[in-house]
């Protein structure tokens, strides 16, 4: 069963066509990565799923019920974490979560038990400081707890790891993995290493349509075949790369080997060529034509923006 089904979705803002016949199916109990560059229409799609934005055409079904703009009946199935969640800064995490439980009409005992359970889940069970002193990662974790308060069938997260350091990203991803049996997770991102780490299914949004969609394992088998070697200048850069791209394998001192999905090849090589032209990276072919050596005398974290390689 599909927890979320979208058919022929269109949306235009003035002269800009954002969605151009989007089709999407999110299986129940999947961790679904909704991937696209900034401005691709991921947030627009999510707002229409929530009934907050009117589609020009198309149909959205959540748990078997049609989403109608301006009505929130289907939102009883949904928990939502925006990219920048807002809270009352003068409250503690426990106070805020209890307050949210009261708003949705939870009984006192149920509210207390559920809040305790969720705060433990997101690692804030012993946190007594006011929210105003929270880091970005702590706020994201509290936002997930809030979104799960009413036991939703679908959890929607909009770029939940985009502004976090590697440790903060891992904490969020571990939480999403932990709740897979409880709910379906749809999260938008442009950080492909996060997708590879936890997702069961993915869809790639480009020019208003889904270009590739399916099981992550099937897509990796179909497209991922090119292997590269990267050499860094020091141990610190080596550690940064391994934290950012956990699937890289160390094959020697300051040497890593990793596979590229074919659709990422041009994007990543563009970054490496740019660094080469700046005197930081040199590229060359080795005997096996399936492999390319990328030898970096000095890896600069500037080529790793929000934990993705960017030109």
C-alpha cells in the first residue's frame, strides 16, 4: 500500500513553472528520500500534501484519502517538520511538548507518557535548559518529537539535516531509522550521502518532474558502476571526508576509494576540475579505463558545502 500517492501534479508561480506533471508513490513504512537541488519544488510539493498550497492540477492521496486545499482532515495522518522549526524560546523541551499535547487534546496521563517516550527517543529526556539555548540540531530533534506526538502514519521532514554538522546529521538520521516501524518517513534533501545511509526508496525531482524513482538498491545496481580514488594532503582532511561520505573506504595513508552513481559523475567531477584549476586537485587516467585517479594535494572543505560536493 502507498501511504502517499501523487498523480499529474502541476504548480506555477506567475511565469515560473515549478511542478510539471509530478508523479510520486511513497510505500508504507518506507524511508523515502525526495531528492532535488534547492528550488526544485520539494517544499512546494510538501505544502500541497499538507493542503496549505493549491495545486493547479493533479491529485494527492494520503492514506487512501484525497487531499483538499484549505481543508486539514488528511493532516490527522501527518506529522510535519519544517526546515526551520519555531518554538517558544522561554520553555523547556518538556514544557513545550506537553503544551503541544494539550493543544491537540491529549489526556494528561497519555500526554505525560507520550512526551517522556519521545524526549527519550530524540535524546532530550534529561535536558532542562530553555529552548532559546538549544543548538540547531537540538531544535531539529525537538521538532521531530513534536511531529511524532500524535502518532502520525506519515512523517514529512523538509531538509532536516541541511544545516547540521556530521554529528548532528547522524543523530537525526538515527532517529528516522529508529521510527521506521512506527510510521512512513518522507524527507526532502540534497545531501546524497544521507539518502544512501538510511533510505529504502528514492525519487529524484528535476525540472518539475520525477526523473528517477524506485527502490534505492535497484537504482544503485542500475546506475552505480564507476570507482574513484581520492588522495588527501593530511589526516584531518581524511577524517572530514570519511565523516561526510561514510561509504568511502580507506585503502592507504590519506587515500580513499569510493563509487559514484552515474548521474552524479558530472557534478562531482566539475567540483574536482574547479579545484584542480585552483591548484588543489590534479586528475589523471590510470591503466584501467573504468577508474580515474583524483589526487588532491590539499583537500579544501570549501568544496564540501552542506556535506555535498558542490562546484
